[in-house]
C-alpha cells in the first residue's frame, strides 16, 4: 500500500482564505498544522495549531498561497479528507470531511474509524 501524499487531502477555498486571514495576524507563523490524536468523544480528535516552521517529515499542502502541514501518522487517518472552514450561526470552525470516519461527535473535531 502506498503512503498517502499531499494530494490525498484537499483544502477548500474557504479554508484557504481563513488560514490566510489568521496567518496575517500572526507574522511569526507560516502554516496551519492539522493533527490526529487519540481521545475526544469518539476515539480520535483533530487538532489545529499555527506553526513557524516545518518538520522534516511533514507533508505540506499548498493552496492559494497558504500551507497546511500534516505529519505522516495523522495523514494516514486523513487520506481522502477535505479541510473546510464553516461559518454558521452556532459558530465558525475548521471542519474535516473524512470519508473513513464511521462516526463523529457534535463538536466536529472528534471521530471514529
């Protein structure tokens, strides 16, 4: 089985615009890092952080001048996913549409496979 690549995760135009706005207010930061870790309501959870530098083994996804970094382990859980930004009446957040998630919780950052 081939390792997932940057092409296996997509970033929507809305997410790229929002990342750009956030990074414009944080001049020392250069990218948004997305991680998957154990925990949350459903077994796994997504994490979002701003980064000032890229790790050697990070996969970088470039979209409209912004960079999203994902470590290789997290990328395995996110293959085929879409990173979006949703601004709704109940709040605004980054959301990941993961085709491998069999369940997710109302918080939008927790999922199970």
